[in-house]
């Protein structure tokens, strides 16, 4: 399931709710919504998705014991930095999103979008149990 959102900070809450609805019975729903918030914030902060007409897209796939969330942005007309970890001793209050993703996700990564317009950053969560109906469609 996927949904497109305007590239506004106010839309991050809607992206979290979208993910929460898709993964409502998952024991990892709180983690999934937190990480979605971090990636959506990065999309509108560091790409053209945050421009006046920008958008970002969230895609959720899940099956029993597994979920994958992708946040797709519009890339940048300038050379956008590759997502990176911060120095753990850096005392800045911002820039810890990918550290959270690294710490909480089973797997994560970044890659160019298949349509060539931007990038997608994704994470996967894995847990024990068969709490969800299979749905690996995108």
C-alpha cells in the first residue's frame, strides 16, 4: 500500500497515521511510526520534496512477522548528501534520525528510485508471530 503526501512538515503526522493503520496489529507499530517520521522528515528537509510543490511517498509492505516501509523523495537539483550517521559524541540536537533507524530496524538502506526521480530510504522490521495477514504487494 502506498500514499503520496505534500512535502510539508504538517504531513509527517499523516504519514505516521498511514503506517500505523497498515500495521495496526503489529507489535512493532510504534517503532515503524517513529522511523517513518524520521525518514519523512529527512525527505522534506534534504530533498526537493520539501519545496513548495514537493511531495514524498510512503510505501508499506507486510507479512506475518515482517514489515518494510519505504519513504521516497524527489531527490535534489543540487548535489544531495548521501544519508550518513552522526558522530555519537556530537552534541547537536538534530541529525540523529538515521542513528535511530540503525538502532531499531532489522535492516535498512537507501537507493535511487526505480523511476530515476529521487531516492528511497527504507527499513524492515522483523518480529516473532503471525499477527498479520500476508500482503507483500506495493
